[in-house]
C-alpha cells in the first residue's frame, strides 16, 4: 500500500494539490481517518498545507493547533523527531505553556500525549512523519479513533523508510513551484493562493472561505507583494513555471 501511495505522490509533483494528495495517499495506506500537513519554520508562523478535519467537525481544532498550540508539540522541540513517530511516545505533564496557548489546551490523561488542542477530536491515535523540507520541518500527521488495531512496529518502520522519498518529492515539487514554496504566506494567504490559481474569482473565494471580498483583495495584495508579482497573469505563470 505504501508503494502505491508513493506512486500517487510522485504523480502529483508540480500540481496544486500536491500536499493534499501526499497526505491523503499516506493516510489511506496506513488505514487512518484524518490527516494534516503543516510546515514549521523558525522565523515564521506555522503554515497549514492541508487538512481534512472540516468534514469531521474539527476544523477549528486544526486551526488552533497551527495558530497557537503547535509550539507545544513535543515532536518539534527541543530537538525535532525526524521520521515516523508515535505521539504516545511523547507524553507531556501539565506545565506552563507558551504565551497565548494556555486557553487552547486541554490537559487530560485520556489523550496519548497528556493533552489535546481545544476543538481537537478526542482520544485519537496519532502517527507523524517529520522531515526537513521547504526551509523548515514538514509535519505529516495522521489520526484515528483509539481502539482500532494499532500500527505495528514493522508498519511504523516501513512508514519511516518512506521519509527519504517523500522528502525528495517535496523538494522536487518546490523546484517546480518555487514561488509559493519559497515565500512565507500565512495560512489564510495559502488558502487564497490555491483558490486563485484554481481559477476562482474573488466572489467565489469569499463564499468558500466565509470572508468578505474586501478581505480577499487584501490577501491577494499581500500574496502579490510576497511573491513579487504584479498581476494574476504573473501568478498563473509562476505556478506553472518549471525550474
């Protein structure tokens, strides 16, 4: 199943849904229910690349994680844990959280790591794949209700072995799509960017994201500024330009 997932990932390199395809292919291969892809950089806010939490009713949970509580993730600090890891191996005791994160944390022994982010699905088994790419650490994390058959040690090792080829796929994708990979777009700007290059109008984006047209235009201006372009034509050209 993982080899089939890798074939799917390679086929998505250079496409606008690359992160979604990668996370979805690996999630299905290991038999989990939810997936998220997050880019962590030291000098910028975390960036949500993909998640499928909304259909499960937990969209706010993943947003709270990206905006507030990701710095509590023990797989990221003090030294990142690279490769495939189980969240249950990183239990934290209640302690003083990062400034601003306290009201978004729920400390409970019912969770694998001893806490969960507010709005997060309860009692989940979590597996993560962490690797260096895009000038930061990419987190591909997968979740399902505890009580399912746990991922075996051999299956975890197999997923770990895919860290290198998945990293290579991310770097190749960045080479083909340098503009968005190299810039430090915010979470919302990334959402607007992906919808823009998919051909959505400002009105359609506003409806899709539940924001005003004026806000969409503000995000578009920031995207243009960060990507150093001046028009939608340049945006489309940069999205398709090979290295």
